[in-house]
């Protein structure tokens, strides 16, 4: 299958998740944001930047692999897709 154009996805993530991504090389193409928005109070140490992906499907899979310590900021459509995926996961894990 042909690969689409590379897309940048802006995220905020915990330093430990960034370390995992950098060591494993996935997601690829980390670029810190030069003037990040202030993080929420409960995540003061989180870092804002972007990763590069060939598709939104790849972005969703690779960011989901980082677990709960990543937040998609932009694009909004991908943020919504992550929210829907997390909702489905929580339904599967109800006791």
C-alpha cells in the first residue's frame, strides 16, 4: 500500500513516555515545541512537541502504545479518535 504524506501530531507527554519513544524509535521524528502552552497543574513535568507519522491510523496505534502518559493536542480529529479508543478500552475492562 502507498504511504501517505508525513503528518505532524502535536502531543504533550510525560518524560518517561518520551524516553520510551526515543529509545524504541516509535513514534518517530520527535520535535520539541519551542514555545509550549503551559501544562495542566497535574502534569507540570510533561513536555510538548510533535512526532511525525505516515498516517492517522499509524499515529493512533503508536501513541496508544505509550499508554496513559500521552495527550494528543492536534489535530483535533486524532484527539477525538484517541478519546473514542480509550472509551472502548474502558468498556472492555469493566469489572
